[in-house]
């Protein structure tokens, strides 16, 4: 059987919409991937490069 679950990429996951939209998408059985660079929340001096 083929898995027909759709995947969704949500950018800006730390913002208001980006943090609430995934909840609804999961309820609708989507596979959700969230990314955010947090550039509006932290000064670049505090971000540690990996």
C-alpha cells in the first residue's frame, strides 16, 4: 500500500501563523516540516553557527 500522506513545509514557524497553522495541518493528517531562522527574535550575536 502506498502512503498518500501529503507533506507541507511551513516557513517562519516561530511566528504567530507559523506556530498555529501546523496544528491544523496535523489534524488534517499532513506531514508537517517547520523551519525558521529566528532572525526577527534574536540578534545574530546570540545565534550559534553549527
